[in-house]
């Protein structure tokens, strides 16, 4: 159901230009707890989110990331619809990228259909099909919002193709963002129609 991490990450290294990186990093002038993307804001009663500080150890990568490093949990985000996002890593990469990995879990006893809002509202990324391009990271210190990177063809650098998730099934996911400044160690992760959670960058 998903594209392999390695393929998309290699495309990220080869295809993302400095101009694209600059264009996708936009300032957010709102308050620290406000989102600039209404589709990414969670209703007040939309589940719950919990955060756990990460360790200092960075997972080793041999042939590029293919599955999330599940040895740590940065946040568990529970939606009212039965979906659960478990964020395992948020790692700075060489070249100024931040890669977030985790899993999407169906906690119910029936098949669930992923929200179309996860893909974001941009026409260009919607051409890619179901994805997690609607995810954003918010740096409340610098008051900036970070969007999922796109390659030179406009495809989002994130897991694609997640539609139906069977009962009890967990689907690996990742998303690449521009990395916040080195002094920023925490950001809020906002997934459309899910509660906001704070994750720690390693």
C-alpha cells in the first residue's frame, strides 16, 4: 500500500533544489498554538496526543531507511475515528532535511479509510494520490511552519498510497521536511483531523 522509503528518499536527495527548499519554508505569524492550515487543525474533542522525550541515540542506517526505528516513541496521537499515529523518530539529515518516521495504526475491529485531508489541499500534490503531504511541523519559538518537501516534479516526499487500513493493521510512514535551525529541539506535528503533538528532534 505504500511506496518504499528508500526510493523516495533517494529521489529527495537527487531532486530537491535549494529554490524548492526555500519556497516551501514559510513563516507563520500566528500564535504558538495556532495552525496556518485549517485542514490540519484538530477539533477540540478530536482524540488525544501524548509525547515522550526521545533518547540521544540516532538509529543507524545501512541501505537507507526502509522501516521505522520503533525502539523509541516520540508521540502517540489518537484520533476519534480509530486511527492512531505513532511517531518514532524525527532525525536531522545531511543537507538540511528533517525526516519523521512512524506508523499509522487502525485500532478498531473494522477496515478504516484514510482521510483525504492527509494528502493536503494543493492541486499539485493531489495528483500524486493519497499521501501524507498535509502534515506540517510548527516551530513555536521561531513562529514558522514547515511543509512536506516536494521533488522537482512536485511529488511530496512522503509515504503515498495509503488508503484502506485493515483492522489492527499498522502501516509504516515517513515524511521529509526542511530542518528547523539547529537550536530548535522540539516542534509540534500537525496531521489533518488529528490532535497536535510535540515531538523532540534528534
